[in-house]
C-alpha cells in the first residue's frame, strides 16, 4: 500500500559525503589527496546517522571522494543499517575497491552499490577517472552481481560520451543492474548541453527506458519528468496519479526533497547546490530541513519565476535549482536547459506527493 510522503517533514533522499579524500590518479576534480582536518569523526558521523534516521528518508547514500579512504566506513555502513536506513554506497572503482571490499560491505549491511561508469569502453571512461578505472569498474560490477548486491550505475553526460548512451545501455544490459542514473551537467565549466540537445537526449533516454530492464533516472534534469508525461499524453492529471507513471525517476523533484551533508557537516540541498542551511555539529538536522528559510523556499514553487514559474508542470518538475544558480546566479530563475514553453493558460498540477 502507498503511503503519503510529507516532504515538509522528511526528505526523500539524504546523501552524506563521507570524505573528500581520494587517489588523485583516478578521482574526479572534487577529490582531495588528504583528509580535511574538520571531517566528521566516527562519533560525530554516528550522531549524524542517528539524526538522519530520525527523518526517515527512503534513500540514504554515502559517497565521496572515495569512502573507502575512511577506515571506519564499514562500521558506519553497519551502523546505518542498524538504524534502518538501508545504506547505499556511491563511488568510483578505485584501487581499494576489491572483491574483498565488496564482500565486507555486503556483510556490513549495504543495501545497494552505486558505481560511476562514463563510457562503454576504456578510452572515454579512463580519460575521466584514470587509467585502469574502466577495467576495475567492470570487475566491480561482476563482483556485485556475484554477491547479489543490487547495483546502480552513475553516468555523467559530457561531450565525450553524449553519443555513446545507447552503447553504455547495451553494456549495462549484459549485467544485473537495477538503476542507471544519467546525470546532466549543471555548471558552465562542465560544457552543459543546450536546451535542444537536452530534449534530444530525453528522447533517447525515453526510448531506451522502454527497451532495458533497469530503471533510468535523470539527476539535475527534473524536466525529463515533463518529457515522459508528455509522451504518455498527460496534461491535467494530478501529481498523485502521475508518480507511478514516470519510469525510474525519483517520486519527487530533487531540489524539493533532498539534502546533502558534506564531509565537514555542512547541510546543502544537494551536492550541486552548495548553499548552506547550517552544520550538523551545532544545529538540528531536522530543524534545518523543516524550518530553515533555505529548504522552505525550495519547497515553495510560488518562488519560481521566468517560465518555470508559469509552467503547468512546475509541481512535478520545477527545473534544476542548481543550474539556475550556476547560470543565472538565482536559485529561483528558470532552467536554461528546458525547451518547453508553458501555455498561456497553464494550470499547475496538484501538489500531493506519494512515495512507494
């Protein structure tokens, strides 16, 4: 049976950046070779996990950097599992990520493993993540399948792999994969797609979603929800009736139902929206999410302006607030990557939210 999910009280997704530390030979640009001296220690991390558990989010993700750089990561995964959080680990397959590491994570209570894969062959993926990373990732996929650990693959679209989405999907189809998360670039330095390119990519992802067995998600592209609904002929259906009809995407738009905790305890709406509501060391996580001006304003679609503010899909989409901030320096501006023009007589969808 479905339950009504109250976004004003609980986020759908909580992500904790366990560390920014990683091997500089393969880690993305956000990683650092040394641990931050202000990084949450084990006791602080356990308190933070208890605070997250009190919010009852359906999804709790630990990420990095390379989370395996923390010696206590296995015990923290175990602790999160004991708090009924069903922890997910999202990372790149670095040198420490071995068959034995996956076995330890499985035994610790990890509920799902998320791996980065940005190409269907070594040339593209290794250019982003370092030489040998593609091979390690494919090995890790096989080990996760061996241990029957549910698997989620993360792909970040860039100019080098934009035309390879179908080949990546074909590669994933040869393994047991639960979810393919295709992330769209946000910041200008990431060479973001034009609105027309984004719409064309939506068409390709939608076509693939009808062919593959795994779900397809679209972080920082909530307007993929609008595209799918248009393909299915929805115009005036209530939001509550739509959530099951959107294949694979989160039941809520990311900017209104997520929070991100940095390795030093700062609380952001998401990793791509680095605006702080406070710090878990000194403030209540629940109060920050429920009562802060930042999070309350992001849940209020009446704050949107430009065509996002006029859009009849704003209740189920709302555009990427991260992209609006990065491009227009205004969290509530319209999303520049969307081609859709709202009709003059647009009527917003009902705002009821349901989660499975």
